[in-house]
């Protein structure tokens, strides 16, 4: 169950990182567009000329950005970063727990092996003693 959740969370984290990466590409174009929209007259013409590339790429970048979002979802980079931090903290916690569990499992396996080995050695000793006793009885009978 934890592994399935972990896989889902990894997918979510990956999606959030992709959104954050795309937002970093989109944001400068958005800022240029907003600035252009706030200006009028010659100032707008001058600004638009200076930022022509960014303003031309804005519609494409906006479309790419919104394709990554679920329908109706808003652009919330701060929330995405917080979710990524939360997921990373959860992964770290799970990682520590898994390390502890793996160590405990290794101890249990060593104990199990040692127990089986001890039982085998005790059986061998018992057989050795039985052989020795049998040999001793045979010698007594021969004498």
C-alpha cells in the first residue's frame, strides 16, 4: 500500500516539478505581456518593440502552461513549491523508515540463519555422541 502511494506521490511530485519548471519559462513572458497591457501610446509601442520576442512567445507559452494544468486549475507556483517540499519531507521520512525496517529485517535474517545453524550443529553433535556411544558399546561387547 505504501509503495502504491509512494508511486502516486512520485507522479504528483514529478507533475508539480514540471509545472514549476514550465512556470519558470512562462513567467517572464507573462510579465512582459502584463507590462505591455498596462502601457499606452508611444510608451506601449516602444515597450512592445523592445520586448517583441517575449510578447510573440506569450500565447504559445500560455497555452503550454495551461495544457499542464487540470481544467479550472489556477497557476499557483507557491502552492506547488510547498507541496513539493511536503512530499520531499514525506519521502525522507519514508526513506528513514525503510532503512530502519531493512536493518531490522537483516537482523531477523541473521538470527534465523544462526538459529538454523545452531540446530544443525546440535543435531550433528547429537549424532556424534550417539556414534561414540555405539562404538563404546560395541567395544564393550567385543571385550
